[in-house]
C-alpha cells in the first residue's frame, strides 16, 4: 500500500485497525515496528564502526540495562509469545515495567505491541552500608493495579488474563546488556539501528546447587521511531528500514532473527518447559 498523503485516508485507517486487531490493542501508538538479526560476536565491533561512520556526531548513544524477565512458575507468558520484564536503569536506582505482546512477522519486519510504565515506586530499597538491594513486598499484581496506566493494564489483562497475572511470581531469566544506538534522521522521525551485547542467566534451575547457565550473544535491531509514535509515519518508512538493513547485510553475516530476547534465551535454557 502506498502512503503519500500527510493524513490517514479511510483505507489507511482500516489498515491501522487490522493491525491493532491482530495485535489485540486499541491504540496504534503502542505498535513497535522493527527488524532483528543475529550477529556474530566477533563482527559486533565492525558493525558498530560501520554504523558510526554513517551517523551524525551526537547521534550515537550507549546505554547499559539490567532486565529481569517475569513469568509464572509454568511459564505462561513465555508460552503466550509475550514478555514481561522489570527494567533497571540509573545503576539500578530506577525501575520500570515493560510488556511486549505476541507479534507477527511480515516481509522481514516484526510488528508487536509495546508498553512501558512510568518509574515504579516501592520496588527496591538499597541498604548503603553493605550495598545490597532488597526487594520490598510489592507484588506484580500490586504494580499492575496501582502503578501503570489503564491502557497498559487493559492490554495485560486482555492478552494474559487476570489468573495468569496473579501467578506471576518468578524471574526465570535475568539479562544485562549494552545497547549501542545509532540514529538515522528521517525528518519527523528516525531509524534506530542498534547493536546489543547480551549476557543472560537462567535462575529457574531444577536444583539449587551448581552454577547457573549463561548465554552470551550479540544482536542487531533496527526500529522506526517517530514523533508521537505516529503509525502512518512508521509504515511509510518501512522501505527505508529494509533498504538500510539490506545494505548492511552485504558487508556482514547477519541472518534474520525470529525470536525476542526472552524467547531466544528460553530456547537455550528452558527448551522442554517452553515447548
């Protein structure tokens, strides 16, 4: 479909509605459009340098995240094709709840719903005299009931159900990763190609003895961003995203990746339980 007008036509609004219905959400501003590719660790540095040469000064950002993926003891969220995580920023002093629903791939592009809470309260307390972080008695159910906006809460209940949300008590996988972002200007928005270096640990081991499993890998992602999360702008610039990725893939071994980080880690750590 060609999108030439500045405002959505009736046909384009129907298209938006089809995407929202497929993702089971109400607001198109919560739609994430991105591509994902696997990246050999030994090529990650070369890809970073390649992207940096094609990015304006000041449009490169490096961030470090710590994520704790949340699930039920039976991994109901994993099996639903979704992910729910606590993201720690600011050296762990700021915590956010992030949710991504089941998405779909179309012509190499992943469409997925995405929600992020504001900074959460009463989640952790740091005891400075011994530098150990203690979790409070705040539950996931309490966070959903009291600390996220209605749109995010509605999506969680619609996709997962109250019974599943009430059973979210486990953090089966934790990840730390470095994300190098490179912003490519598109006028009222931009492409955001990034290189992620991920270190993931399985915590849901069958036994409390022995070492936890570790998965270390690199990934390439490219997402379309826009002012106000304008879906029309994102759809219009999908060809730019695909063209950028094709040119990059000519220089590096970057096969497409179908799994998000939670499901990629689980495919190694929890293959039988995730089946």
